[in-house]
């Protein structure tokens, strides 16, 4: 089977001839043996999915953690220094009662929860009560870029985009979390 391959048609023909000359049952048996010898463990699969970096899984809290859109991730990565974390939090004040805080921090606290690994994004348990299910997106308008939060627990927001009023009835639901 030593023919010269000079075009894609020649290559297709070579594979067709190879397949025709093989014992299909023998090929299936050999393929099954190879698969069984090289079957990855669950841990190997997880590491492969995360490109060799073990994921940080925090199962202490139930509910939906905040998320970052692809545009927000890129923007945050561009603005973080090496070894910094993106902190998402809530502070009192603002025109509607609460403010969203976005910070680049060098140190994480012992009780911080990781909700994204690339970039590493963290939130404190107290802020999490007010930010369950929130999504952070990048709003890009001309020369202005701003992180914008879609918060299912906010009953009102200010036009500035950083201030919100929270639905207090939801706090009772989250109290046992």
C-alpha cells in the first residue's frame, strides 16, 4: 500500500483502501482495549476541563452565585494586576440605599467565596445575601465603559447604575443559607 499521495482525493482513496483491508471486528477489539487502558479518572477529567488548574469549589452556600459575562471577564482581567482578585460587594449608602462595590484587592479574607476563577472573583458572605443570582456585564457606550449589575433581588435601581434598593422580603429566604 505504498502509493504517492499528491491530492486530497488521493488521501481519501488511501483511507478507503486501508479501511477495506482491515478486519472490522479486530479493529473494534483493539480500539476498546486502548480506550479501557487510557480511561481517565474523574479527577483527570476535571483537571483537563480546567486546563490543569484545580477548580475552587465552595459548597458551603446554596443558591446561585453571582456571574460575570464574557465581556466583563475580559474587562476585569485587563484591569487587574498580577495576583490581584476582583471583589464584588455591597455597601450601605447611595441614592437607593445600597451601592455595588467593584474592587481590585491584593488579599482575600478567610470567609470570602470564590464565584469565578478566571478572573478570580470573590464575594463576602454578607454581600452575597444581597447579590444572589446577580450577573455583572460590561456596558460599553462610546468612550465610556461601566460594569453593570443585573440583580434579581433589587426592587429599584438608580440611574447611576451603582445604587439599588433591595427587596427585604428576600432576606428572610436567604437567612438560612
